[in-house]
C-alpha cells in the first residue's frame, strides 16, 4: 500500500543594484562579526544529545535499518527534536506565557503535488543493476500518490497532533495560566492569513479550552510588523520559491551535491545520472512522508545514504540562513517588532501591572526564525557558505533543530519569592542566558539586554526593507572599509 495515501481530510475549522561577490562576502562577514549583544544565547546546542549521529546504512535495507535519518530541515517532524524543559521552579508562579509558533505539518504546494507525480515514471527506471535490496525496490515500485490540488498547503493530521500535544503540555505544566476561562483580556491570539496557520491556532485553542472559538481568531493586519513580514519580501515557508540563491545554487551545482546525484543514480542501477531536479523530488517524497507518518519507512528514502541526507540538509540550511538568518543583512532586525512585543509585555508585568495570561502568535518559518535571529540563537562564528560544508558540520544554524514543523519560541514570566524571572525556550529547549547560562533567569538583566534593541520605535520596525534592495555608494565604501579592517584582525 502506498504511504502517500492520505487519510480522511480534516474539517477546515481544525485545521525581498546587485553587488560584486567580494562586497557581498564583505557584508556577510561584517554582520557575522556583530555578535556581541546576544552571544550568550548561541551555545545552546552543544552537549545536547539531539546532535548525536546515526549510523550510515549504505544501501542495506532501508526498511529494516534500526535508526533511519529524520533530520530534514524545515520538513522535520517536531517530535524528533522537541525538548522537555517546560517547568515552574519552586517558589515561583507563572504570570504569562508568550509564544510564536509555526503551523503544524502540512501537505505540499499545488505545484509540488503535481511535480511529485513524476515519481511514478522514475520508479520504472530501476534496473537489475540496482544496489538496493529487493524489499526497498518493491516498496518504490508499489509507491503511488493520490494527493490532489485541494490538498495544497493544508494542515495534515500529524500537524493537528503536534499542536494538540503542545497545548496539552503547556496546560499540564502551567495550570495557573491555562485553567482560566477564555476571555479576550485573558488570552490574545493572532494568526497569519494562511489557512494552515489559522487551523493550527484553532486546534491549539480547542485543546486548551475544550471548545471552539465563538468567532474566527484574529488575523494579522498588513500594517502589523510583528507577524506580517511581506515588507521584507518574506514568502512564508514556500516549497517553490528559493531565496538566497547565490550560495544555495553554488552548493547545488558543486561536487558534493553532484556526488549525491551519482550515488542515487547508481542505487537505482542507472548508467547515466539522473537530474538534480529528479533527485530532489525523491527527497521531497521521503521528507513529507516521514513527517506525516513518523514510524513509517518511506519508499523513496531508500535511494539515499545518511551522508546524502546530511549534504542535502545543508541546502535547506543555506537557504534559510540567507533568507531569514545571519546571512541576511536585515535578518536579525526583522525580529525586532515581535521581540518588542515580548519585552513590552514582560516589562508591564515586572512593574506590577496586569496583563494577559497568554499571548499566542501562529505563522510560518520566517516568523519563528525572525525571533530566533533576534535572540542570537544558532549563530555560528563562521558564515555558512557553499564552500565550507565540511567545516560547518557541527554548525549551530541547523534548521532541522531550529525550525521543524510546528517550531516555536515560548517565553514564560514568573513572579518568584526572590524576584521576577523569565525563561525562553526554542522547541521546548531552554535557552541559556546571561553569564552563568541560566535557563530560568532574573528578569532585569534580560530586560536590560534587549531594551536597548527594542525601545527605539524609529528603528524597531520593517521600514528598512523598503530600501533594502540596493546599497548606496557610501554604504559600499563603509562595508568594504569595515571588511578590510575586520580582515586585519582575524
């Protein structure tokens, strides 16, 4: 039976002057060097068991390999990387939970659904020279898809479960917050205008309050820089739109990706190499199916080795590094408006004022990544480039762990016997903060750290994106000069 047979559909209600390469590199190095304000946040991955490597199965039977690879960039299933650091310390009371979340696991875009049908052609190309075991060959030959254009970007059943389980964990851990009835003053919701984000918010709401919302949950206005990022040409998490093309395309055209194409072609027993586009389709099928059915062994995953997966995972990391991360000159600044929302809400509580018990934003990859970059999470000392894959194997910027489906940043404000405290989590992993890398930390140093960033209304907005398409000549001079000075000291 095809693993692409989708289950019964869920009701709707539940569910950015081109510059020379030298100057571009200079810009990149300049912004990479500017890490002082948030350096304390960047070491959170090290020492984590999350980053343990699995054994390479080298075309032994994928269907029986003990630990199949599950790290597929932004299409990673949430449960593979989520933490369990949600907690309330003794002598503390949670006063507010603030969250920004990406939607749950979804179906592909309309265009991708149509492209995936080509795999029915490709599966007939496997020859007797294939290096795959018979069971894997049979699984591929039996693979099929009946996805239709109506599935376009809709929330998949696993996405519903991700939001449900997150809501359950939050409610269990913070009963003082979530045992209160829903009122507009108690709980604030805001979603993207896209249906998959609306449905994710609705599932979360239904799970927490055991009822449907009386009215549609509030949708972001185009003037709201907290969640609406189109001023900066953000296109959500789109299957069909590749930004940051420079380094991405160089890597895709380079020897490492070519070696993957050769290996996959050999695995299928072909005398001539497949196109990279066809290999990418196989990977998309593998990624999605593994996200939808966590315990499954997706047929098309069998053509890849773990080394192949790791190389192709770097493609996703490069894309989002230059779209929404530290490779984008405005990547960190995009997160200022929504970080200001967080800081202002917690400042209000620290001054003894009343505020909402819960504040919940539901959007897309750029929304979560804007906060991640503003916090300084996943920031490497060396920029990600098409040429330094081997050097960056232990990189911090790894989208599988930063931005899986249903990725989230949660912040909790506590009133404690010894003062106000706060905890910030990425995918339920506590983020070390301050000199002592505490997880639940005194609030005042956190406020001081970020207040200087978020307090200036003239700069804490997305207006800089209106003129970000080109650099003035004076800016070029500044960038080149800074690069030269920087080069003398590294």
